[in-house]
C-alpha cells in the first residue's frame, strides 16, 4: 500500500509532555539508569508510546522530521540527544516562527513533495498553516503521540492520496 515518504512531528506536547522553553529548567542530565532530569530534579520523559513508534517508523522505511517553534532550540536538541533519538531524525527544523518556513526547508532538503508528507502537532494554528500546503496534518490531543493516532493519520493520508 502507498504510504507517505516523510513523517514530521512537532516536539512539545506531541512527543513529550513539556514546553522545553518554559517547563524545563536546563541543563538536562541523564543518570546511570538512563533517566533524564532537569536542573530542578524534575524527571523529563517522552509520551509512553513514542519511543516504540519512532523505532517502528524507522524499521518501516519512513524518513522522519522534527518541526518545532520553541524559543529554546538548544534544550530541545539536548533532550533529543539524551533520549538517543538523533538516529531517528533525518531532518529537523527547530526555531521560532510560522511552520511554513520549516516545511519549505524540508521540501528543499529532501526533494519530497508536500503531498508525500504527514505531520502531527498539538496546536491548531500549525495544523491550519501546514494543511494549506497539501501536507496531511493531524491534530494531537492531550494524550500526545500514540500508535493509534499514527494509524489514523496514515488512513487519512491514504484517503487523500487514493488516486
Ligand atoms: Mg507542540
């Protein structure tokens, strides 16, 4: 069955339940058991199904991108590194501003058309902006990213790209 070539995720409240520019106190550190804490001793973890989902997408041959408009790109990048996710992200655009800029860069760098991309984000303004480009953009609720939501997004992408 047909599938998108590039799957892009927002970071804050999509892959992890934090706003790294305001609810996380840097620097982050990882203890010997692999747990991540901020400077206040707060545990920082992804949403529970996200590690398994990223691994599955990689195994299934998708390219993966991160699009974030955080005011703290270094903290976001540090968290990605500590989570051992550098290996998953083929593309990342992490800086403030409208995400149309981020997606134009994905298209330029990857050569992948917008219709062959899928995007997950917990903010409706981003879903609206990116849908207009022709990307299948899926709204993420308070549960964060789940396997089920990915499958629903994939079904929506297939409906839009049937012909
Ligand atoms: Mg977000």
